C-alpha cells in the first residue's frame, strides 16, 4: 500500500513495456496522495504509448482540481493534443498552464518551447517566434530551442546568417542529434553553400535514417551539386516514410520534373499567370 513503492513498481513495469500493468499499479495510488497529480501524468503517458490519446486526456481532465498541480495537468493535456496534431486545442491548454505560472523561472522554458511549437504548426508564426525567444531567454543555449527557432528562420528565408550561427552552436552541443545536424545542413542549402549542405545532410541521414524530411533535404542538395540520380533516389525514399501531407505532392513533382523546374512548370490542372 506504500504509494512510493507502488510508483517504483509501476516505473519498473514501464521499463519492460508492460504499460497496462503499470497503469493498474498507478491506479492504486489514492487521490489524497501528494504525488497523485504526478501519477495521473504517468498514467496518461502510458495511455499514449498504448495509442489511446482520448483516454489519456480524460484521465488528465479528471485530475484537475483547482490547485497548483493544474499547471502540470494542463501542460500534460496540451502535450497529448499536440501529439495528435490538435494544435489550436494544445495552444489553449498551454496558455492555461502559462497563465498559472506567477513568477516566470528558468524551469518554465519547456512550456514556452512546446507552445511555440504548437503555434508554429498552427501557422501562427509571430506568436511562435515570441514563445521560442522567451524559452531561449529562460534557458540560454538550449540545443532543442536553438534548433527549432533557427530552423524556422532558415526555412522561411529570414535571419538565415543568425540562424546558421545558432545551429552551429546547437550541433556543437549535441553532435549526435540528427534533427539538429539536418537543420544545419538545410541552413547551408538556403545560403547556396550546397557542398557544405551535402556534408551535413549525409551525416544527418546516418544519425536519423528514417525521417522523410531529411531524405527530401538531401535529395534537394544532391540535385544542386549535379548528383541527379542520387537526388531522385532520396526523394523516392522520402515518399516511403510518411512525409507531411503538404510535402508529399511537392516531392512527387520533383520526381517528375526535377528541382529547378518545379518553380517554373505549372502543376497539373493549373495554368501559369
């Protein structure tokens, strides 16, 4: 009946992927326990692992009680919604959590970072940029935040040089992170430094071989340095890896007409101005 022992047992069950058993143990922790809110978070995480996001949200909403613990609970609900690509709902709950902060401290960087991601995915870039900058202010030189902010700049063609410098710092701090190495390669691509882009994008593929976006980026860089057959191979590979819905038609178009022609050749069913 000892609640910390129950928590430890459930944690061990999680480590061997016995998520349903872990949930059953966590459920034995009473509502009066000081770790109850934390336990509900763990149950929700296990439900996500079991691909039951709606149940995860239900568990978290039931844990809301008007106390300071609600800050973490709202953030947990938002995390689930962000994972399900329900970005407006995630933003709403992140905002509820942030409204409860009171005095902003370093430990709150993650809330601004995750809400910034949700804003960016919801195509609300100005608000995203503000949150990412606030997160970086609270946690200077955090590689994840630097990567997301700098990549967003580079991909939009703004602050590219500043973004490149930031990404170099991020890669130096976390050289084995394929996502960050990809971002640096893409920054070089945007600056027209295609040989450097290929160098880093090939590294990124080795570190994260299963990501459609990295294969797509490498294909673009290969095309720019004249390696057209390899470019088409990478684009074809990218299509097999569940690309973002908005990226898939672009990749297919590149396979049909190549990279240079994509901007000038009208897509099927459309006429040029």
